[in-house]
């Protein structure tokens, strides 16, 4: 059997799985480049089968109730949002958070 590679455009947030006739319950890219779900097993044409990419979930824990300077690798609370400290340290003092690795 010969193997082929074809360039494809997959809608954002989806991962290509196969190129075949869809089975009942499969998500596929239709002619208009929209995601459709196969409702029965009577579909005749080959389509790009896709699956939705689950968003990454991050969990944070507060490690400093008292405001202090944030350093590289920590997250600081500013206006109700968590911001990463990519390099160095902050100039102001913030409530500090750390990502919990699961």
C-alpha cells in the first residue's frame, strides 16, 4: 500500500483524525468548511474527520496573602487578573500565585 500526504486546512480548535466516509456521531468538515456531525450511516462521500481539542486547564494557589515583589516563574494578581512574571522581578508589590502541576 502506498502512503500519501496531503496539505489540509483544519478549522481552529479541531484536530484532524482521518479522511474517510463519516460514521454516525463523527464530527467532520463539510463542503463549506464548517463542522458537521454525522446523524446516520448513510453518508456517501469521504470527508475530513475531526475531533475538538479540549482547552488546557490551569490551577493556581495563592502563596502570598501579603503583597510582595513577584519574581520570575510566579504569577501576580493585578486588577483581578493573574499575570505571569516572565523575567526579573516586579517593581510593585502584589498578591502572589503559583501554578499547581497536576
